[in-house]
């Protein structure tokens, strides 16, 4: 399974959050530190969205299929 990975800016854009807000939420989102950088898997970002939404992402995506 190919999983997309995001850096801070890409993950913040995916969630449509300002980077500073995303930094504050980083412990709750997860991510792995690689040197000075953090990398976030698509799964971690979507699971974070699922926890914060009233409707899970998979229900929203299936509505558009």
C-alpha cells in the first residue's frame, strides 16, 4: 500500500490550517521526526480529521463517489 507522506506545510494545507495552528496540534496529530523535520503519513492526518469531525472522512468521501 502506497501511503503519501506530508511535511508540516503540506499537512497544514491538506487540513486547511495555518502552519502555526498545525504546529500547536502536532502532538495530537502524530508524525515522525526525521532529523530536524517532521513527516506525517496521510493515515495520521486523516485519522486526526476523523477525530475532530462530526462525520468521519470516509462517509464524506463516499458521498462524492
